[in-house]
């Protein structure tokens, strides 16, 4: 399966999430084989990151969005665990602090953007400003529509500066979300992740899907594509994301930088006596 093509939200095409099966899996692969594929992709991603860091000409931004319990943390843990922290960062977007709230809505998204040679994963992102603030009527319709254009301009600027942008919407059903909340509630290791707001926000589930549909339509571009990844099955979610990321990085055709010293001179000066 061509995961990148299959899950791509094509620019300009209408999105109806109700028509997307959140429990979909590739019929040609099962969980055990998928886990092995993800492990293999981890090794590829490690090598690709090394080239990205060595080349130091381009960068990669991965955006993970989804409703609570869709698996953003799990995707980071399983897909990106092999990355060298020297050239990779995860940045989590929480409620804006006073300093962030005092600036324009994209200010806090630009500051942690990746440097050349770096991979950065946004756990949630600047898209929260057209999700939470829209659903809870904190901004008007003209304002959230204006923000789509500002987001596209922001991402276009990053792309033109050498950043490869990959955006993933982890698509989960309402029933799956409730099951995952229940597992967290019953698991002492994960009870700290539960809050009452997780449950009260479920009253807005359909409103969030509507907001996601519009942002996917309005902000999936050739330079910053969205991928709608079925996320009811964690193993398949991880597989799809890893395949898309590895394929995108392989497509950069990165090269090791040229040698800048006289290797034979160094061998002669420092290794001749020991050979």
C-alpha cells in the first residue's frame, strides 16, 4: 500500500470524516508484521536523521493533531523513539501562558520550529487556535477563517526556507475515545492523565470533527500536506505514520557533506607510525 497517497488529504478536496473508517487497517498486514515494520522503519529513520543532521541544509517538522486519547504521545514513543536527541525535539502545545497570549497566535508556533538539520515534532500545534478557540466560541467565524490564511502563509514560509512539513490528523471514533479513557481510569500508571475536562469535552465531539474537517480542507497544501490516519488501532496508526515519514525523508535524497580536510595528509601525519 502507498500509505502517503492513501491517507493524503488532497488540497482543495472536501473532507467528511464520517466517511473515513477510523478502524481501517491494511488487509495485507497484521499487528505482528506491522510492529516489525515499525521497528525496521525506526532504523531507517535513525540513518535518515543522521544524514539530515550532517547535511545541515534542511529541516523537518511533524505535526500531530487529534482529539484527546487519539494517540499523539504513543505515536511519538513508537515512531520516533530511535531519533538522536541531539538533532530532534518534541514540543508540546498546552494552554497559552501569559507571554504567549500577549502575542499573535502564531508566535508560539514559530519559536520552536526546527533549525537546519533538525527534526521537531509538534504534539498539538498552532492548529489549536482554530479548534479549541473555535469550538468554545472564543473567536468569531471571520477570525478563524482569517487564521487559515495566516497558517498557510506561515507554513509556506517554513517550506520555502527548507523545512519539510508533514501533518497528521489521528482519526479516532467516539467509542474508541471512551474506551481509552476507561482504560486510563483503571490503570494506576496512567490515572494521572485523566481529568474531568476529558469527559466534559466529549459533549463537543461532533463540533471538533466539524472544525477538523474545515481545517483539513483549508490548510492541506502541496508544501504542507495533511494525512488522515485511522487511529482506532494503535499498531496500524504507528505503521502508517512511520511509513509516510520515512518515505518523505528518503525523497529528500540527502547526501553526506563533502570532506573539507586532506585525508591523506592526516593519515600521513597521525597514523603512519602505527601502520
